[in-house]
């Protein structure tokens, strides 16, 4: 069907027109104290439906291997497994931004649908602001990032999805991150609406917290999956590299974690409202900054797979407009908020300062190389030594504050979440202190000893898959003659991209990870290999899971209390 791509473009164009029309007419009516003419809730649903239609059409184009569409030709392939074709939708710049927009408009529709009936009278303002944000993204996509551009003559075959992205972790990681970012857009517009109306109340904080908790859970799950992907795919045995793209997701997570704590006080007493407003605005702005970092090419990263410096300026303008407008509203309207006489506990204030300071440190370390280059001073990188050294005292102080706050005075959900923090901290410390590695050339039948374990290369087999071939080694891991694990590292060759990948072989139990990377061939049935034995890696991710359970449980507990 030759008209499919054009239909997708028309759907985006209609969504753009509808978003800008909804935003302009609604804001004009509210400024003039007139009746809002357009049904804002129904229009929000329609905008979301149009974006869903465009997204579904792009998926169908990948499914049909329509290489007359440039984006499909760049990231698709006939032999790409079906699940990877889904991941290919956001494997490049255009599809990634369309996914961002889908999540943002989906949150807008959910806000229109699920907000309490008592809040319907004040819905037009936040929905109008959300429509304006959607419209800005749509303008950028239509003019600078159109995923439906045709190429003539059509490509005979697609270039294939980047092999590093052909992993289940990278299929789920971006949608979860963007769901987190989009959720914090709701918090941001709620705070902007309260500023414009001049009324920040405990009910405002309660509504914001209602949306912040699932957004935080999505963002945390996305970071966990990204860390797991890096550990499972990049082949260096680590779970965090302090890469700019990793930092781009960590920054809003830090401020969002502070926001949860601040809103918890604001909803009880109405206090800390300036903290809550600034943290809500800052979290969404840092989410936008992450998009700028990942998609503009302004910073070099092993994770940035959709780089295009030609789009850097329009992205920067979009970021500057949205962030500048948000802080301008705060600067002009913040003094109209009634000052709170409620005093927060020193422990809570310490936690807020801790999260905010950590975010500032990560922000400076992430952006400094870019400014250094722009000033013409050359190239510089800021990596793990800086972040580990500077953030270690903050991490230790945070644990002391959490323990001083006392688990006995907390409810069960808070105890679960903070237990997750402790488990993650224990995993980080264990993985740093108990890491053993060795590099060695190994032939079939040979054994390598490391940290009390014996790694024996049993065999190497040749395998064929739809879009790649591989050499797969089978390595038995034993301790004192007892088999404890079996690893299957691979050397893959992706035929379409003519690219070689090294897939680590990993096995684990509750305490240890055994990890092997199979490198270049150094002789007949002989390979260069790196062996790792590490402890506590899984605790990091399990701790993150406990945090998510605790936050979700607190939201459920609060809902039950309100229903009661």
C-alpha cells in the first residue's frame, strides 16, 4: 500500500494542528476569563489517537519491509526477527522521538481520563499546556525528524538494526524511560498550573504525587534494564560506566527521588511547596536535556546510537523554549504562593539537599566536556574516577541519613523501598571490592583458574541465525571438582552491516556472577578471552526492584486510605 507512509505523515500533521489549536484557544480563553470552547478532554484523546495511528503505521511499514521509506531502510532488514522489528521502531532518531511523543500524549490522555471528577474544572489549563508541549515536539518531528520520508528508488534490502540494539533489554529500556519522562511532564504542568492560578495546596501536591509515583517506577525500571543491557551486551563486565547517556537518565531520577520525598510533606502539610515546584519543573527539564544529549550528537557516547548534529540546533531551541518558559513562569509567579509556616525535619531537608547536590555534580561532569570543546580548548573526558570520588561521600551521607531517620518510624512500603536502597548500596560496594578478572589465550580443552574457580573451554560450535552467524564456545565453571555454571560466549558476525559483535557468556547465583568474553581468534581452536568473577551485581538490580515495589505499595496504601 503505497499511501501508508503518507497517511502516517498526515496523522502527525493533524495531531500537530489539533495540539496547537487546543493549546492556543484554551489558553486565550483562560487568560480572557472566557468559556473554553473546545472540549479539552476529547481533543486530548483525539491527539493521542492520531499519534497512535502514526506509530502503528510505522510498525506496519517495518513489518512489511517497506524499504521505500528511508527510516525503514536504515534500520530494518528482511531477516530481522519479529521482536527486533518492534525494537527497530525506536532504534534511530526519528522513531525514538516518535516514541517519546507517543508516551507524552499517552500520559496526557490518561490525565484527561483518570483525573478525579473534582479536578475536572481545572483540567483545561494543564491539558492546554500539555497540548502545547505535544505541539512543539510535533513541529520538530514534522520539519526535522520525519520518519515517513520516502527514498527513490527504493532500497533492495535494509541496512539492519544496529547489532548492539538487538537485545531484549534495549527493546524495553527506551519505552520505560520515556514513560517515566512523560509522567513527570504531568507533574510539571500541574505545578505550572498552580503557579499560574496562584494556588498551591496540599491537594495539588497529592495530585502531583499520584502521577509522580508510577512515573518514577517506570524511570527506575528503565534505568535497571539499561544497566542490565550494558552488562550483558557491551562485554566489559561492568554495569555502569558514567557515560553521558547513562547520566542523562540518572539526572531526572535523582531529582525525581527528591520530588517524591518533598511531595510527601507537601501533601500532608502544604509545606516545602517551593521545593516541590522546582523539583517537578527540574525533573521534566532534565528529561528534555537527556533527549538533547542522546539525540543531538553534542556529546560522544557508546550508547548514543541516533546521532545527528544537524538537528542539534533545533533540539536546543526546543529545549531552551520549554525550559525557559517553565522557569520564567516560576520567576514571575512564585512570590504569589502563600509562605508555609510548617517546618520540615532536618533529616528530610538533608535528603533533599543530598539528591539536589548529587544531580548538580552529575550535571557538571556530564556537560563540562561539551563546554570545554565549545571553548576551543580541545577534547576532554570526565569518567568514573571523577564521579566515584566526588559522589562517594554523598552516598555514604545519604545512607547515614536514611538509617538515622529510622526504619521503625516508617510504614511498611517506605521500609521496603529503603531496604532496596540498602541492598543496592551493598551490591555496589560488593561488586567494586570483589571483582576478579584475567585475560588469556585459551585452546579447546584448556583450563583457566580465577578466584577459586576453574574455567574449562569444552568446545566451540558454529551456528547460523536469520541475520547473523556465530562461533559459540561452551565453558564449564567448576569449584573443587563440582560444576557450578556453564557459559556460552559468542563471536557474532552480522551479515547486513558487516559488523562483528562479542556476546559475553554469563551465569550467576544469588552471590556470584561468572562472566566470559570471547575475543579474536589467535590460532587453530584458540581464542583470546577475558574471565570475570564478581559478587553482588544482582543485588543492585534486585534493590532497584524493591524500591519500585515499595513506591507502588505506598501508592496503593494511600489509595486504600483515601477510599476508606
